[in-house]
C-alpha cells in the first residue's frame, strides 16, 4: 500500500519551526528526531503538528490563556490561522498573544467571562469586526469543583460548574453559529471530557455538564449542517496542565496515571492536535462526533 503525502511542521512553543513535505514516514522520522534531541519521551512535550493550511481562517479560542486552550491556539496558529484569544484572565491571554506575534503569527486577546451571554455575543462580534469574520471556534473555557458525591454537592458548586462548563459552551456555540451562518460556515470544537461519556462518583456537576456538552454538540451539528457548520467535541482524559499540576502531589499523580492504560497523563499538545484537525478541511466529513483523547481511559 502506498504511503500518503503530507505537509508537516515541528513547532516549538518558542516559535521555532521546522517543516517539510513528503511521505508520511517523514512524520515518524520527525518524532524520532525530536525524541533523540531530548524531548519528553512520554510525548507530553511533543510539538509535532501537521500544517492544516488554515491561512486566511479566523479562529476563536476560549480559555486560551493556559493549558489546553493555549496549546490549541499554538496548533491553529502553526497552521497559519489568525487567532483570537479569549480568557477571563486577560493578562494571560495578552501574554500569549505577545508570544504568538513574536513567532510571526497574527493574534489578539479579549477579556471574556463565558457565563455572561451578552459578553459572549459582544466578544464574537468584536472578533468578526477585528478580523473580518469567524471560521473556527474552540470552546475550551471551563472549571472544576470540590470533590463530593451528589448528596454533598452544594447548590453553589452545582450552579457554578453548570454555568461555566455547560451554559458557557452553549452561549459561545450560539454566538459562533450566528456569526458563521450565511458567511461560508465553519467548524466549532467543544471541549468536553472523558466524563462526558462515563462518570465519577465525586464529580456530579462536572459529569452532568460534560455530558450536556456532548449532547449539545450533537444537537447543534444536526441543526446547522445545512449551514455548512460542523460541530464536534473532544474528550480529554487527565491532562498535565498548570491547573492540574498545582492541585496534585506525587501520590495523586500516580493514581491518575494509573487510570489510563497508557500509564501517564496526557499533554496539552496531544489534545490540540485533533482539535486542529477537526478545525480544518481535512475533517470535512466529521460532524456531531465525540473524540476521546484519553490514553485508553474510556476503553476499560
């Protein structure tokens, strides 16, 4: 069987780029070269991305200031998309925008609290005005809560988690569809979780919200396929992000790693890679899907 041909790039978070075009085995060679150079052999530090040729496309990423959101912004920018970075922490978004621009990418930062529908509408309108349209959206903003079973989950915690993790995704999806509809369509990727398909006994609100995101994604995909808008969700397992790293000790890390058959936490770049694919025309027949990136977590 003949091997395919692809454009590939190694893009470091410092903006350094190596690229090429050739048989897909080049991708494996690039990974081997990266590992030989001392990168994290567990792939948490892998920076290989495919160039999905997003030049001229405008991408909005919420929760872009750090972790998975920042990795998604880098992956989209590496494929030449113009990136709008929205975060409740404006300073973090601005810092990332500076880094992206220093690496030769076009990026702007926006302050956004996704639980405020008027603010969501205003931010999407600002992105369209600033960049001339909206083609891609990654709804990544989210939060976690206090570990407790359903009987002990406080009303405050329940409402806060549902507000950010479900209502916020709905407000963003709604505004993004309105911006894309009638203007050539686009691709929306909602960040769900492995807990969007399975459960955890100490996360009732989070589980409910992420299941809701998966359902919302399917409904929006069905409704807006005629508008040329694809809507998909991605389900990360436990990912090594700044938030996670500040919350766990070595014992907890070992426990979380053991939940995944691959016996490690994922890297934010490993989530960003399928997000970039879903955002691109390479995934033109993919809509309404849920894509786990979970080291085998949901296969048990």
